[in-house]
C-alpha cells in the first residue's frame, strides 16, 4: 500500500515529521512542538563563565607592547676600569686584562647586589686542542693504489690523495 499526496509519494518517515508550516509562518518559538526547555539557559551560560577572565584581568595590545618594551636587555660595554657611578645592572662590563701577554682579552664583570662579580673572561684556551700540524701528522697520506695494498687497522687514519 502506498500513500500519495497529488503525484508525490509519501513515505512513513514523512508522516512522523512535524509540520513546520505554523512556525515558518509565525516565526514564534512558542509555536514549535517538542521544543527543549531553555529556562535558565542565559543564567547557566553566565554562571559557567566564572572560570574565564574578565576584561579587567586582561591586557590590551598597547599594554602588552609596553610590557615587552620594558623588558631589560643585556648589553656589553668595554671600559678601562669598572665604573663607580651610573652603573647599569643589565650590562656586562669588559675590562682589559692587565697582563702583558694578552691582546684583546677582557675580564667580564656584572654588578649584582651592590658589588662587582667577575663572571668570566674572553680569553680562549686552546692548549688541549690539536694544531693543524698535529692533525696532519695523525693521518697517513697515501695514494689509492698504496691504500689498496694495505690491511688497514681501525686505530689509524688514512688520507687518500688523488693521483
């Protein structure tokens, strides 16, 4: 058995679909049937926002930019001796070393808790590093033909020169 309205066949699902014509015509929520209970919806939504920040708890873009601009940055300054006035707590002062054998080597100082602290030096100590000559002596220089005649061991470095 089939049900038709005019030449349109009506399926069982169409029979249980509510008629929305009244609501579509009036636009009134109260004309809907089987509508959800929305009483207290606004109050619940507002009450749920208690865990969110309010406008007074946040910063504007201008305030954020001003806060970022106020962040102190560290600077370096080469001086002949440590200053006694106008001392910056965000500056690393570079004082030339006093020994005669140093060239362009500085001691590094910062001013912390009203006193000078030596934090390091610009001197670089390379005594435990190989020189170019020492590295060259570590390698055995061979041609490919010479290397092919060897039984190489894993503790020796071989440098194969192009023929």
